[in-house]
């Protein structure tokens, strides 16, 4: 039923249900028309198009303690749902999220419904075009400190980062209280540095400014930031809600790429028995709602996502789809130059290499840290080893001496 | 530190950390100024007010498999955070939500910060005043079916519900596609029925209309619904985001109580090792953001919340606080008239008795179902047994014959 035009097809993993078929049926009826068998025949006729359908049930091997496990697939009539993420989530996992041990692992949308969701306005190709960078992973640097810093200090830190050759720089996602360096001032200041860099070197940079404030004013704030010269917006999607991402992405005047931060996402994807799968939450939903780039835990750092899930997120962000551009995955945390070959092997070319400590922790500073990364990225895309490239790039050599090269 | 004016005090339960003190320290530094020991002394001086503090660490008994467990309490400088839920959640559980086995169990706010959050505009007393009902639990009926129903059918169902004596009627939270009975038409139609009821009997009713649509238009939509005669708004808070609840509650023209639905909340509170505790999510956060009434799973139904948690939610909603009105808990699911004595014993007078099947499933229909509930509610507040009350109230007797009386 995955390709069905009339149903939103959802898959759940459940524990503890002894009769999967009955459980599936009660979901299909309970979360659509509410009641069925007791309806009079003529009412059943008018209600039939709104009735959920059991698509599939499958027993899974029981849990270690013998608890039965299963997979249930239910189709929700698309005519019951509005084309937005809140309506979708409330319908397929509103009440059901509270129904014991149940995890929403996948959702497939009818094409005509999916087409009504914005998807990325820029996507991989649009971001590359803005940067003028082809054929290699993009490099992003994260400010080491934002809170408590003056505009002058941040300006200096910004310059040091772009001098290292990074493609993007992003605010810290926890940067809310910014009286000393208000967002609009940062945007103006860093845009000027970006212009200067471009005039001198021809190289472009995007600055992802943290979009904060009352949710009903975020569209206006984003518009004003774009007017002031913003080149990219950073949004904490879960805390603010998926729908504001949708509205920002769909707004004609907010003509810059949007970078989704996964703050709070762990509260939803981490449990094996509750919430949503990471690939659905950070892959499908983020892309449907319009994220051009999505940050999430890499499989490498101390804050790590299991490898298969991290690849699953990237797969959903970048798969070819009829209506939506491909989005750029940014598997972050624990990234240093010596990890670039593994990252490249796992995620390929269309990936955002996202580093904080791996740039600022370089023994010669943030600029050298950026250069080391660029040398590593160039090496892997040219098929050379980091050791080979390090011979021509002292910054990379120093980075390898500090962090090593991940061998796999 | 709970009463500290300068820190937001948060408590986490963690598994797997062998050095709790170290873990706590890395949270306190990493999620505020980012780095500390390597800062020059003069920079430490300017950054000190922004630095997080370890308040407490406590070992807990290890998990069954020997994994160490602990409780960590961290103070975040309130000057780092804006007075809204997205800033709060991103700061205290943004990145951290993805950091392995960690659950956010509690948050205490400095009074001056809490005062900047709206809290309920009406609260328990305001809702009672609108209804003119004192000294007994309030009764709410949930439409049995909304999706696919015509306005005429819903009107009939509405009338049957209010004829039974219920105080409130609510839409199904999954009612999005309402072309046959648009929200504004429902509001006008049911408001007329409410007026008629009041003229004839002096009894007032609130109708909680499901607020849906683009999040950046919800304030306008709410305003138009209120203009059309809406007496209460139903909001799926998690899917739309806490901040839109905040903005609706704080808006001067949206002068009706707001009822929070817990759709999707199970994705966040259900896991013992991830997400947020139910009392924090559905108690504190909902009240801070401005919910007047909060629905959530009762400890009684098949979709049940553990008793202690359900009482914890109610405790946070109703505790006396310096800046915020008390909110009304609505422990729902599995409620029938025979359960009213237990509900009353557990939750007291200031509670919303919230029933769907327990009203519509009455053998004599929805009106009799409402009457049975009111008889049960009157009985418990007068200190009479249901069996005694059933002698004078045939509808209650029939209900008890069907569902029995929960003995405890
Ligand atoms: Mg950060
Ligand atoms: Mg319902």
C-alpha cells in the first residue's frame, strides 16, 4: 500500500500485544471514524472513505523476557488529514503515542499529499549553487562560544573561521540572550565579512543565524534578518515545532536556506519502545517540512547515533523524490580531520562536515583548523590518503598528530 | 538552589555514567559557555555569570544489569535564556536529549522568570466562573465521531450531549478535515445551542473547538473563532509546539479558556530513560505556557498513566504558585460513572471528568450517559454512595449495571 493514493501508510513496532490483528484493527477504526460495527448501514456507506485500514501485521521475535513483539501497518485515509506536520502527527501518533509500548517507525505519504508539503527550497543543489562549490563535501564551523560574547569578539572569531576556508559558519543553537550582539547586528557584520572575503578570494560563505523569538513572530523576524543580509537561518525545529519550519520554507520572501538543528530530538527518537524512529523524525519529517540542511548526531562522537540510523536519516534526506529537492545531511559531533575519510566513505560527497572542537581545538587555532579540514576533504575527494596530503599541508599534519586518523 | 533567583535548576536521571560529578560538570560548562578551563582569567571574569553550576549529584541504585544510575542537578544561569518554552527546552535539553540514557525529570524556575511566562488566564476559578459551577468536579463529553460528519449530524450529537447536563463538550482532537462542518460554523451553531440551553435552564456550557491550521495563523484563527462565539479552544500542544500555546494564552483578544490535548506527548514522556517526565511535560510546562485545562491519560483506562505520575501532573497543575493561576487536570480514558468515586478520591473537586465511551456507550444513549455522570458526581460530592444515588437516578442505575462500580 506504500504507493496508494488514498492512504497515509504508517508502521508501528509494538510490544505486549498478544493479538496483533485486533490491535491493528482498533487503531485503524479508533483513530479515524471512532466506531464502526455499531453504525447503521447507510452511515457506514458515508463513513467508509474515512475509515482506516489494516495494511499488514507481522510477528517479530519476542523480547528477551518473552514479551510478544510485532509490527503493525495501518493506512489512514488522506482525506482525514490536512497537509501539515501537526495534523499528520496528531492523526497517526497523537493518542496512540500514549498507548503503552509503541514506536512509530515509518510513514509513507500519497504523492499528492507530499506535494502539498513544501520540501527544501534550495536543497543540496541550491546550497551548492549559493556557495559555488561542487564535487566535495561542504565544511561548516560552529562558533566555540556565543553566549556572553560581544559583537567584536564574535566578529574576530567569525573572521578566524572563514579565513580557514569553511563554507558555512553557524551560531550555537543555545544562543538566545544576545543583547551584546543582537542577531540582526551579527547578520550585518558577518555579511560584510563574507562580502569582503568574496571580493578578495571569490569564495562565498553562508552564516547560519539562530532564529529565536515568539513563534508567531518568527516569519517576520526571519524576513527582517534576510533583509539585513542573512544568508542562512538556523532553527531548533523540535522546540519551536515542525510547522514553523514549514511556514518559513514556504514563504516567498524568506529566500535563504534553512538549517535544522536537532535540539530536543533525542527526547523523541532515543527510546527503542516509544516515540519516532530517527530516520523518520530527522530524515522524512525534516525534509517534508522544508529543511535544506539537517544536523544530527554522527555515528562517531561521544553523543553518537547508531550507524544504521544515521545512514537512514541521510538516505531519507537525499533520496530522489518526485516533488522535493534533496536535503543535505550534517552528521555532527566528534568530527576531526582524521575522521573525514570514514565520513566520506559512509556519507559520500553530498554531506555537511560539521565541526566545532575539531576546528577550534587545532593546536594552531581555528583558522588552521579549517585549513586542515579543507585539506582532508580535498584529499578524500581526490582519492589521496590523509598522510599523503599532510605532506603538503602542515595544518593537516598537525591535526593528525593531535587526533590521529580513524582507520576502519 | 530551587529558590535561587539566578539559576534555572534542572534535574536529570542518567544511566551509564561512571563519574557523575564529571558528567554534571561537562553539562554545566558545555551547555552554557562551552569551554572554561582554557579561558584567560579576564575572560573568565566576564563569562562567569553565564557559566552553569553543578548543584547536586546523587548515586541511585544500579539498573538490573548493573549499569550505574544517578541523578544530576544543574543550574543554568537564567540570563542565558529567553522567557519562552523553546529557549528553555533547547537550553536544558537540546543537545543533551541526544546524549545517551538521560531523562529530564524536573525544572525549577526563578520566580522572576516564571512570572514572564503567561500561565493560565482563567485557570480553575476562571473556568468555574464562566460555567457558574462550584463545589463539584466538572463534566466534559467528547464527541463520539467528528470526521466525516455533517454539521447537522454534529448539531444533533451536540444537543444530545448538553441535554445530559455536561459542562463542556470537546471536538475530537483528530478533527482536521472539516469541510462539511467548518470550525467557525460549528462554533456559531453550538454557541446558539448553548445560549438556548442557558435561556431555558440557566445552565452554561463551554464548547472546545479544535484549533487547526498553519501555526503562524493560529492566533488570527483563534481570534476569529472567538469573534464567532467560541467559548473554549482545544489545542494539540505538542504537535503545534508549546510556544503557540504561550502566544494564544498571552493574547489579549483571545479571551476564552484553552484546553491542552496531550496528543504526541507519549512520544516524549513514556520512556524511563529518555525524554521528559510526565509531571514536568504535562504539568509544569503546560501550565507555564498557559493551559487552563490539561487532558492526559488517567491511571484507570487501557491507555493508562502510572498512578503516581498522573497525580504528579495534577499536583503541578493545581499547586499554589505566586504568579500563575491553578489549572484544571483532566485525567481521561476509561472513565465511566462507576469510576467517579475513585476519581474523586484521587483527584478531588477541581478536576475535569472527561468521558467519551462512558457517555455515548450508555444503553439509553448520550443524554442518559451525561445524566448518569452528573448523578454520580453529585453523589460523591454529597458523600453518598453511587448505589444510594442510583435509587433516585435510573440512568445511573443502568450505567452501574453496565460498567459496575470500581471498588478500591
Ligand atoms: Mg552548541
Ligand atoms: Mg478522540
